C-alpha cells in the first residue's frame, strides 16, 4: 500500500463488537482478566492500550518498522530511547539540533553519566574524529532545527555500522510521507507526533519505531517502566490527524516553496534556508534523499533595516508561537523561543542570531501567506 492508503487504513477495524469504522477510544485504566494469567491482550493502560496500539501500528507501517510505541510527548520519546544506554556511554550528535533536545542531552543526561559530542554532522571527518571506545550511538536530526541543514543519512549510518554504533534519527521535520530513515540504514526512529503526524496543534505526543528485536525488547521495557506512554484520548487524536497527513504535507510544501522564493527576492532578508531552493548548499542531497522538501522555512532578517519585533507586529496571518506542523502558519525567533535553552555560545556555533526567523508553513493559500509577509517586510 502507498502512504496515503496506509495512513487511512492501518490501526482501524479493531472493534469486533460493533464494527466501528473509526478506531474506538478505550479510556479504561485497567482490563479484566478472564482467569489468572489470561487476559485479552491488555492488563493496564500504562503497559498497553488498544487505542495507543492502533496508532503504533499505523506509524510502524508508515515507517516500515517492526515495532513502535506512542509516548506522551516528543521529548518523552527521546528520553525513553536514551535509556538504551548506560552511564559512561558516548553519543555523537549535531551542533545545530533542536534546543529542547540539546537541553535534555547537555543538562539532564550528562548528569546521569552519558557523554555527548556536538559536531557538524555534515562533515564525515568530524564524525569519525569524535568516535571513542565509549561511543555507542549517532543521533541524527535532518533537516536540522531551525537552519535546515541536511545530513547524508546513508553516509552516517555506514560509519555507524563500521564502529558497531546505534543510529537514531529524529524524523519529525519531514514525517514518514517524505522520508523513511530505515531505508538509509537507521536503527531507531523518533518523532514528535505533536507536529506533522497529528497536524492540528491540539495534542502533544511522540513515537519510537525500531526494526530489530533487540531494540524492541529494551524500549518496550522502558516505555512501561518509565510510564511514558500516551493517553488513549491523545492517541486517538493523533490517529485521527494522521489520516490526512499526506494531503497536508503537499499543501505545506506548496506554501513553503512560494514563501521561500519570495523571501529570497526580498532586500530586507539576508539569507533563506529551505532545501527546495537551488541556492541551498545541499539541494542535490535533498532531491536524492527525500521525497519532498518539507514545510519549514527559516531566514535571517536584516535587523539593521527591520527588527524582529517590528516585523512580527505587522503580521496578520502568521501566529507568533513555538511548535510547528499544524494547519496554521506559525512564526518564531529561535534565539529567544525554541532554542533559548541552549547556551549562547552553542546558539552562535549552530549559526543562530537574533535575526534568525523560523516559519512553519500551514495549509493556507500560498498567495495569502506571501502577501502577509510582503506587507510586514515593506
């Protein structure tokens, strides 16, 4: 089945009593045993729930994995995945990753004994140079947040296999519609389902997908032990949203390309970051590796001509807010918002400035979005 069909038909038809066309919500915290040691597949919702399992089946099918788990947030998915490792283990990741992920790595798990190297993941030599005897994994985020730098995933996973490292990819920015990391050698995929998978800015959630039994056993244990599973209602909301994800992604990309091309022609914009533009330094890699360029656009505003606050205050359609992937267009300043948790020197090293603006393009008509930006930049 193609992605559009999988998104609609996987995880439904589980209601044997009434043949509900839509997956039911099972809000029960506990499930009755038929007798000691015998139940009907579920015993306690922290450990497993039919609605949550239906969503896991759907995302697993979309990514081409063998098992998946749905967590209460995207950060919970990342946190649970990191429990694969033990104190003293070393993980290599990008120096331009999402600020919340950076904070979790640098501030939280470092105190628990893990070590991290933040390197330019576009530089294979830098990755190889960072490998030590304690290195256990490479963490890939592509496109990066917010500057949309691309990682050659097949090249990185090749390095990982050479050194017996686990390769983990955050596929939030592209979704399974545009990229399937397993096809490029990745071992574990994480998602913030809050974003494109749900797509309606009305729920937070995460997902973990694996393709081998060893990782499946470990992650299944920790999702239950840590209690990071999503609620039945949140799972149902995401399962509802995922059905239109392929069509939404097409609309996001149409708007993103129109906005990126407009911004590239604007004298008050110093630089535009969008993989779909021929000017993007990794445009050819994007064409080869992905099935589309995504709905995220970033740019550097010329703050000598127009301050971010002046620019944001003139917008009518774009909402000044964090998050991304919803049907409405959102805009933010990473320096003070999504990446404020990173130390200033780390933000500078990642290429951020106070003029950097990140846009999540919604599904509005592209001409209306361009007109709104044109008025605000005038």
